C-alpha cells in the first residue's frame, strides 16, 4: 500500500479515537474498539512487518543455471524466469504444464518458478521448452492488469501441446514463445511465432491495453531478415536486407493473437535492449549505426544509444532522442527504467557530454565510465552523471537495471573495477569496508539532481567465483529482493553458473 495513504488512514483512525474520548469520556468501550482496530490495521497493512531476510541458491553450479527476471506476485511471493541445464528441483523433471526436455545436465531449458517470500523455498516450477541460448540482455517478465504474467522467450526443440499457434518448422532451431501464465503456474494461453531469421535478443513490454509488445533480433545472412510467417504481413521493408541486423517489433493482444509486425530498421545494425510502457506511452532504448525507423542519426557508421517513443497501435515512431557525443564512436548497450513520466538510463562511455551533475574522473577518452541519464517522456535530457574510476574501466554488463526507491533515490548495484574495487567518483557518504577485485557497490543517486548520495561497498566471492546482481525489486520501504548470478569460472564459455535470491534491507 502507498505509504502516504497508509499514514492518512492511520491519522483518520487516531482522529476518530480522540473524538470518541472527548465526546464519551465515560464510555471506554467505543474508544477501545477503535484503538483495537487501529492496531489491527497497522499490523495487517504494513508489508514490512513480517519481512524476513534470507538467501538461497538454485542450481548446483556444476553446469549452467541463470535467471532473466523476478517479479512480485499478489501475496508477495516471487516468480522467476531463466534457463538451466539441470532440474530446478533436484531429482525431479516435473513441471506444472510441461516437463524438463532432454537430458539433465546437458539440454538447456527455459523455466519459470515460484519462490516463497518467507524462506526462498520453490513452490512450483514449469518448463517452457528447450532454450536457444543464454543471452546477455535478458528478457523480462511482465504483468497484465489482472496480475497474470506475460513471458516472451526464444525456444527450440519439440513443440509443447496446447499452443494457440503451432511451430511451423521455419527456422527449426528457434522460435518465439509468447505466453500468459497465472500465478499458480497454469497457462492461460501460449503461442509460437516462427521466423527463419531469429537471433538471440528479445525484450518485451505490456501497454495499458494489455497488448504485449515484443522486440526480437532479426538477422541477415541466409535466409536474410525474414519476417514471422504467423499473423499479419509485415507492414514495412528492411532497409538493408541480407547484410545487417534489424529488430522486429510485433504485438499480440491479451488473447494471444498477433496484431501487427513491423521492422525496426535502418541501413546499419539496429539493436533494442529495453522496452517499457505505461500511461505515458511505449518507450524503447537501444543503439544504431544509422537512422532507425526514419530518425536522423548524428554519427553514422558508429553505434549510438537512443530512446524512442513508438505508437502502440502500429509501431510507428512518435519521437526519438540520440544521446552521447560523437567523440565516443561506438557505444555499448544501455538499460533503463520508466517511472511515471520520467526515464532513467544507465550505459557507459569515455567522454563527457553536456554539463554532468557528477563529472567524469578520468581524462576524456581514457577510461570507460557508467553514464546515468534522466529524461522526461518527451525525450528531453534533464541531467546526466558519470560513475567511474580514474585508473580503470568499469565492468561491462555487470550493473543491474536502475530502480527508483520509494524514498525517491535511484539505486544501481554493480561490480566495481577489476583491480582496486573502488570508484573515484565522490558521494556524500561511503560505507562498507570491502576492497579488492570485483567488489560489489550499491550506488544511491539523488533522482532530482543526479548527484551521488551514497556508495556502499561489499565483498564479492573469492576468485574465480564472482557474483553480480541481475535484478533488484523493492518489496516495501527499505526492503529489497535481489536476483543474483554467480559464475565459477572466468574462462569462456561460462557454463558453471548458479543463481541466488536474497531478501535484504537497504545498506
């Protein structure tokens, strides 16, 4: 419950109790009734009251188990998605609707599981099909307006029974799985969407009309940039078929039928790393080396990050904003969170641009910093700020997506530098005594100004094991759940991995 509403109701109860005492000083019964109910209300409505701290691991660490997202369910439990080569429940291949496919310890499977908020126990698990691969920019779970869960994943292997749309065999190695799942794990519906040119990246969002928007990599080669064969014909053409990577934007309605599909395309490579939607619209972040979706690119041939707003009914572009500086040349991926009419992004780069709230701490062009940017939903940059070291590059793709806490602070958790384990950017407060390679840092940013409020450092695992946090969710004020990813080797391919989930208080 919103804390302002919570305390408003508290004041109302208290006011009524005082009025009763003044109006009926000789009648304690009515006073006791309201005081008793006031106490009962406070106990039942405080989600932090019964919060328990714990940490549990899933997967043995002998082979691959990774997670893509964690969402909170109506009673406070957690639903988690991911991929695994091992049974999630040791010794059991059984799922709610479908069982583990292939050989335990060998075949990569997609999974969903429900975790108890009280102790981390697995309440159920389901398998959604054989996975194509683990991807760096992991797909997220989304919620329908009634609390059902949306999932969009890339799968391969045998078709599962009960689908709305069958696997066609085109692009036999992989297909898009889009499903609607209840909190108990049962499937409302699921569908396969097939293309011979599916790549490895997929992101999704649900808009206020319960349409699921999916953005999926569409590769060149042979065959080149092939649209999905299911649903309506694609509404535009690839601008450079056969030699680059596009994305396809498709939408399905709340019953699983495809509404439209449209290339997100330019004459260069186009990548989408995040999609979010709310009452202010549908927004995406990514990078492009040319003008995507008809936008004007500021530095062609180099990957530049962007934020764009798209029309929810047909995917056409409403506005775009490229960010950064041309001196950077190629930028990497960015992550973002949409909160009401504000967008908070985190990416990385080596050059100052604009007038940052917190400056870069190394000479321009030398060391890579995290770049945090705040925009409004009209595309205007409100501030940017730099987080980094004067002697080392920050670690790529080790940062969580930012979240906006109920106290209005922006929080990002990341591994620090590979040697010194400290940022040289300066916060108001520094806590924690950890040091050394790959130290973990909780970075608290003033969401209004972009300045750093606090850094909290904590020790990572002993090498070669390393842990990073994939997702953070605020359970209630000052209480978090974190979804972590642990790897037990530094030698690619990284197969010995494990996930953990932990309930923690803010440091």
